[in-house]
C-alpha cells in the first residue's frame, strides 16, 4: 500500500531538514564545478548550469524579504537575476551560500502561525508551508538540471527527493485524468523503483481519483525514480526511456504508453 501524501502537511522541522539537505547537496555539487561546467547546458531548455543556480539564488533572495501575500516578489527576483548574470559561477555559488544561510535561520524561526499564513504559491493561494514544500521540489529539480547533463548523478534519496515525489503523487490524478485522458472505468499503477520508491495508483470513475492500492490495474508502468521525475518535470523526451527500457509497460500497453508520454506537470 502506498498512502497518498497530503499537501501542506510538512512540519516546520521537516521543512528545515529538507531545505538543509537540498542546499548542502547543491553547494557540494557547485564547489566541484569549474567555469566550463557552469557554462554548459542545463536540462531546463535554454539554460546553462549557472542559469539554474541564478534562478535558485534570486528566488531565495526575493523571498527572504517577503511576507506571505497574494503578490510574489517576482520583480525583486528579476533584479537579483540580472545582477547575478554578471558574475561567474563560483561567485554566484558564493551568493547562494550566503542567502541560504539566512533563509535557513528564517525558516527555522517560523512558528505554526507563520507556516499557516495564507499567501501565493505556484499551486494557488495557500498556507506558506505549501509554498515551502513546492520550493523544496523546485530546488531539488534544478539541482538535477545541473547534475544530469554533466553525468554527476546524485541526491536521489533523502528528504528532498521524497518531498519531490510527493508533488508528483499529488498531481497523479490530474496526469491520469486530464493529461493522459484515461477513459472511465480504467485504472493504472506506476511502480517507481530505486533508492526513492513508491507505488502510485489511480482509478477513473467519472473522474480520475488517486487511491492507496489497486488489486488488478488495467495497466502498469515500472520506472526508476530519476527517470520518472525527469518525465514529470518535462525535462526529457518520453521516447528515450520508452525505447531503451527505462519505462516498462504491462497490461493495456497502449494506455500505459499514453500515460508515459503525458507525465509532465511542471517545467
């Protein structure tokens, strides 16, 4: 059985630990790169590895001075991004290290009232802790944008990957029902394997609904965690892992392939 995650359910200490893990992993990765690597293409289309770090750094700088409200600090973030583009990769990493040290203290100081304050998030208005859950996912995903093209596999287990998989799990009903357009009466299981593993299940009964378990799904996809998340982030063409066996299809293969080609819910 794979219990469904609940949005906005992560405690303050869990969020601090997840951010600390993600930031530490990213800093360690950044310290290993030279300027040629910082200038190399990231997985995110049109970005370099440095661009991915600039995005993360400018976001933390912008949200450092932001109190939850309907208006996110996009203008402040854009100003920081323009400034950071004039720096080399090592200097951007220095700025990232400095701001996340401050953000770590800030987030650790949030009490339950502050975490439940309603404001903007990419998923719509909600508790600040919901924004922070998504922020963990964004940080982990952009770390992979840097790692994967450079062949520097890492950070595939821990709090950050688990919260990132939670985001895909929360979107699973939408992926099955809206993106893949599964017909009424159908069902599917996705078996995510690897150091971060889980089974995701959904049935379509009028509309797609995520469930904790399925006995006899119409189709099954088996895929390793890294590939699954890259597909969910829209970072890779599904044809590659379908052709090379990283995504295995069982049962109604046509239906299973339809889902495999429609897993992207964020870019």
